[in-house]
C-alpha cells in the first residue's frame, strides 16, 4: 500500500534532473559518509552490501524527501487558495475547513481520521472546480532548498541509515549460514562443471 502511495506521489510531484543535481551536490557527501559509517559498524556482520549500494539507498531517501516536501507545499497552497475562493459557498467552505483540520492534525498520534489520498483527490477536485486556472498551485513547482528543508533532509538520511542498520542486524542469522566460494574451496568442497 505504501509503495502505491509513493508511485502516485512520484508521478504527480516529479523531481527534475536539475533538482536532483542540487540534492546530490548538497547532500551527496552526507549520504556517502552515512554509508561509510553503517558499513564500518556492520563489517563483522557478513554484510553483503557495499558502501556504494548503501549510499545509493540513501540518495533514494533524498528523492523521497523532495517528493514529500513538494506534496506538502502543494497541499498547503491548495488549502490556502481554496479558503480564498470557497468562502461564498457554505457547503464547500465546510469541506475545505474539514480538510484543513485533517491536514493540521496529520501529525497528532491517536487520531483515526488522516489526510490521505481520498482527501487529496477531493482537494484537487475543489481546486479544479472553484479556482481560476492562473491561481491554481502547480504540483511541479520548483523544490525550494531552504534551512527547514535541509534539516528535514538530514534527518531523513540518518533515519534511513538507522533503518538499514536494523535490517542488516535482523538479517544476520540468515547471512551466518552463507559461505563464499573461497570458503567452500577451503572446506574441501568441489564443484563439477
């Protein structure tokens, strides 16, 4: 289910090559450093990933961060514009107010109702119906790399690195039973070709 959400988000909020180059320039060394740290800490765990593989996984986290940030900015701008143009219609105003409430409470734990795909589709429908085309927010607006985004990106990279470390630790019992071809030869095994 989460992968379907990511696919929809990647198709709607695209990261351009230029934006990726900015992310790579800004956070590429951080990804490589975090990958080196993870590799060094798990060297004795029979880890099969190389540093470059781990760094690539962390670069994908940068793309996820960019897409999430674009989506968040787009939804906030849509809600702003919807409030402006739906004030005259009582029913639409109530819907937009409820969407705003769901969006504001999206981080509160214990709430069963969340701002999800259905609410995003409803907001898009309201924007297309009520807001003039020149005032509609652009889902492919350029990614803004400000201090808030930099802090968020760093946090995502380190969280993804910790998740990768947990996965490596969890898979340790599986890797302990694996032997390489050089170990197989040492143990006296023969391969018939």
